[in-house]
């Protein structure tokens, strides 16, 4: 009986740790760091950048996100096409996060796109983002609103 109670206590502790959010979060061996939000401009769009690491031996994928103040969230990529930078939703509607690898969402590349933004936010404001993964489930992180990157080509 004591072993069973110890097992339950350890399990509850692990589940509590997995449910905690913050600027850095780990659940099911997915780590999300350096979360930044581009939401200061007086437009109805914005974007989110972050570094996602899959520390497991199983492939995963970012399927989407939920952010208060964004009517629609899409996963986007930017690329050069005929000497013109274009942005479009990612193929298949998800961003693969291969086992044992890190994927960077950044200006001028992969990013989480906020459409139908309610209002611009002040620099330094904290934004809660719920990320939905195929295997890891929902991971809640917090990002800071940062200076926008003009032209989408600066990798700051």
C-alpha cells in the first residue's frame, strides 16, 4: 500500500510539473524557449517566434496555437519565390518537430501567425500562448512583446 501511495504522489508531482507554463516549458520532452511576440504594429496581424526542441525519440509536430486577442492562428513560412519574399501557410498545416532536433520559428522563416488581432500591444507586455502538439498535447508558454522586425528578414 505504501508503494502505491508513493507511486500516486510521484505521478501527481510529474503531472503538475508538466502542466506548469512560463517562458520555458517542458511537457512530454518538448521544450519551448525564447518565445517572442510581434504585436505592436497598428495592423490586424502579428506573429510569434520561438525555439522548439524535441528531446524525445518520437517525432512530433506543432499543429496550432491559441492566443487571446487573435481571432485566427495559422502556422506560416516565408520563402523567396522569383526574387520576392512570400508568406503562406505551412504545407500540411503543421510544423514537424523531428525526434532529437530543434526547430526555430523566426522572422523571415517559420512562425505562428496571428490574424484578426484585437489591438496592438505595448513593448514588454507578456502574452500567454497555448501550443498544440500532435504527441505532447497542449503546452502553455509565455512570450514577451518585442520590437517588430521590418521586412521579415532580420533574424534577431
